[in-house]
C-alpha cells in the first residue's frame, strides 16, 4: 500500500526467529503484556534491552527473568535502586536519562523495537528507531501525533518498518492485509471503534463534577492512568484518528469513529464497493501485541476465546462531540497544520496530569486544549523535531500557567 507510513509489511522480507527484541516502556501495561507474550514463546525471542522509566522494582523483576544485557531508567535514583535489586552474577549495562531510550531504540543489538512509552516522551526514541531502519511495533500513538511527517520521512529513507500495536490500528491493519490494492484506491474509509469510556450516556452536569477515580474506572480495558483519562474524555480516540491519518496517509475526512460499548469489534475498513471488514476479539492487548511481534505469523495465546453467543449483541452509536469535545479538537488540530497536533497533545498531557492531581476539573481538560490551539501559529510543514519539541515545551508551560500552577 503506497500510502502506508513505511514499506507495506506484507511486502517486506520475513524477519527470522528468534527475534532480538528491545522494549521501550517495559514496566507499563503494554510492556508487561508484551513480556507475557514473550514468556509464552521463549523460543521466538531474545530480549536484548528493557527500558522502564522509574519503576526499578518491576524492571528488576523483568530483567532477572529475561536477562537482557542492556537496561535503561530515567534517573540516577532509579538506577541505584535497580542495581541493588538485581541478583548476584547478573550485571547488565544500565543507561540513564531520556537519551538512553534513544540509544536503545537505535542500538545495533536489536532488530525489533516495541515502542510503548506513554506520551510525547516516546517521540524521539521512536524517531531514533525509524532513522536506524528498525522494525518497530508501535504502541506510542503520541509519536505520530507529535511528528508523524518526520517518522514517515525517516521510514522512507531508512527502510524502517512499522507495525501498529494499538488495538484499533492493528485491527485496521489486519482488515487491510490481503484486501486493499497496492495504491489504496479500493479503500473508502477507516472506522475506529470506541468503548465510550466510563462516562458514556452521562450528561454535561455529571461530567462537570467527575473525579479522577471515576475517570480511571474503565468498563472494559485495563490501562495506565493517562490513557484511562484519555479514554474517558475521548481524547484517546482523537489521538487515534490522527495516528490513523499518519499511518495510512489519509485525510481526516476518511476516518470515522463509532462508539461500540462491548469493545469486541476493534475497528472496521470500508471499501469502495460498500463492504466493510471488521476485526473482532476479546479486549486483551496481548492479541495485537503478539500479532506485531510475530508478524506475519500467529501464535497461540493462553486466554479466553471470543464467544459471540455469550456476548449476545453488538451495538454501535455516533460519538457525541458536543459532550466530549476532545474528539472534535483532535480532528480540527490535524486539519489545521502539522504542528497543531503537537499543541493538542502537549496541552492534553499537562491537563490530564493536573486533573489527576486534583488541580482542575474534568471539563477543564478540553477548555485548556482549545485555548492553546486557538493561539497557536502553525509551523512550516517541514518543521524539524527541535521545532516541534519547542512548541511542545512552550505549550506545557502556558497550560500550567493558565491553570494557576
């Protein structure tokens, strides 16, 4: 598919096993699920590097089990704790700081990189992996939201290959494989599904008074705090719309969103003849993770199978962009310019942090984002990573100031 962000993976040479795997964000929910997949099929992978932020205890447990030669954490405090927790006789190299994640992403020891860092912090490591020509299992949607054009350019120049891990984008990918023509001309539109989050069906008065605990209580998926709040606000779906546009080279007008509260249909592809192909499965991230790590092969996963008779019914409805304006703001940002999504993402990350800390209300999240988007002057289309990150930093400062921080 010529419009895809990288070489269309079905047309790429098959990667042999065992695959040398580096995981960025190994201590988060995606990283933990990925290592469960690896543990179930140890003959298929060699874990060569793990990067885990500040959760030294979990990283030490993972490293002790999989014995990679290289580890990374964000600061010296975590590094000291990690060294103390590792068993005698196991002495991996421990890198420290944000640049360590880029070094692991681009390092020569891996041929498969799982990018699972949450938020804009995943952008530079993902870009480094793309510049190094890696095969990337991409679970960090913010990389494309912040710098999708740069990652597309890097893939084109280096030959890097991207496989989408997000359940919705992996569903689209699977519904396209073997069905879309090389030019994508038979594709009509992509349809992302959304669970609706914990506040589906609620009114504006309720949304004005929700608490962080309520926003974190997702009905279907087990996710980290930031992604859970994004799901509650529908910003997660807005970011996924932008990600889909960058992955598949489509305008925002060709990406729809449907609320599907059962979270069984993970997304659909509509073709020009009016037919739609859907990907169905239980809501468990191990399915798309394993698909990407093992592509083009499938492996057995020890989990409950989908029983449609037990599910009973599948329902769909339009997303309410009036009650949940974050979805609308994301579409508008992508249509405005390549740099507006960087503002959207930065403002959202800070607003979510402030909401979780009790400094602002739930509906202050879209209010702060909309204010920042309105004041942003678009950067040139060929803006580099430094310019986009400067916009990111400036936006974060302004949002904190606007919130009285």
